[in-house]
C-alpha cells in the first residue's frame, strides 16, 4: 500500500497506524500522529485503519519560541 | 501571579529556538532562571530521532513547558496542532498562535478567538498570542482565556514595545488578568519597560538566542525583569514636561 508520511512516499504492508509506526522503526519514540489532517491519539492508533494514499503526519518535540 | 492556577518560579518565559547549540540553550535557560520554556512540534524521522534527544534535554532542565502552535495559519491547523502537542508534552497549556499575515507574522485575531473557544471547550488552558486590540482581548476572555499575550513588536524584530499606549490601555482595562508581552523584545531595557508598565511576565526568544553570548544575555534579561517588577511595585513618579529642581531652593546663597 502506498502512503505519504511527512510528505514522503512509502510502500508499506501494514494496515493500521500503530503497525505503520512499528514498520517504519519509530518504536517507543514520543510522537504525535495525524491522518489526513486529523489528530489520532496514541490510544486509537491500533484500531485506526489506513487507506491507500493516506497522508500521515508524525511529529515530535522541537525547539520553539 | 497565577497562570491558570499555577505560580511560576519566575516572570521570564524563554523560547528554545535558534540557539547555536543544545548546550548553549541549556546554559541560557539556567542563567535566565526561566519560569517556563516554550517548545514546538515538527516532523520526526524514524532514523534521526532529533525530537527525542531535544525532549530528554528539556525534561532534564526541569522547567515547565509551554508548547506553541507556531506556523499555523488556520483554526483547523492550530486546533489539530494543539491536540498533538497536548499528547506529546503531557500538558494542557498551549501558546496559541494563528498567523494572519506573513511579513509581520501578525496574529489573525478572528481565527485566534475561534480557535481559543474550541480549545477551551476541549479542556485546554490557552495562552493566546495576540495584537494589543482591546476588543479582541475582551473576546478572548469571553472565549475562556485567563491569560493574554500581546505582541510588543513583530516576532524576531527586536523593536521593543511598538505601541506603549495600546499596551498601557490593555493593562488598565484588565487589571486582574495575567498579561505577558510576547514577541518583539530585543533588549533587557524593553523587558524592564514591559514590567514597569505592570505586565506580569515577558516571553523572550530571539533576543537571547541570537545574542553573541546567549547565557550572559539571559542573565541580563533575568535582572531586567526583576528590576522592572520591583520598580512597578515601588510606584514610579509622574512624568513632567518642565524641570523641577531636585535640590531645595530655600536657603540658597546669594553670591552676586
């Protein structure tokens, strides 16, 4: 399945958001996720099914003003 | 002064962006004795994990964090970013930025008020980055904000307090609302001036991060904020147009 992660194209085998984080190697990293512009809390990643072409954002703490 | 029921250890809030290195950032936070540090969210790559290292450094500093929604231009972007920040940083505090104009990074007050209302209903404690607009301020309070953060000047400009009249009017209109000058402060004297006006805190980033010696500048800001605060409490004199001799005239010798 082809999806976009942080605007980069990926070909993945998993169907869920939780599976995607595992497959891409995020492991236990502290990140927040959004799919197609909507926030998906960590507690719902396991049940969140990804569609072909889904746009996923994976964000982490960063310097800010 | 309480910010959403929390007493901060200092009235200097410090941004964490643009420092020459993580070590210099840590030195600056310590020298500032910052009461809060602001943080943000950016895309994370699984390989680099830059965000994880940054977060562990911030946690070790032991200063409360205030995540922002920097870079958001719409209500939807800001609300979604706030939700992501709440989960990552485990705080319901959010410095809400909704930018309306890209040259000045001026807040879009209309979108800001709408986003503040939505986020307050979702349980957030909103610190709105705003212009010094009195009516907008009233609407933000009605939307549920218990803190207001007017700009001094455009972000990163270092111009200081551009509209003294407006900032003074805001202080006078809302004597009991915590007010923070956010953005535009370039020198410790600007920070002292904000505190002398009766502001409760200032938020500084570029002025410290871009100084030749950020830790020394952070210390200068700490002292300026303290000086301005003490001056405010000491009840400053009234300004006058004409000179008034400070040395008594009575008893002066007549020598001609």
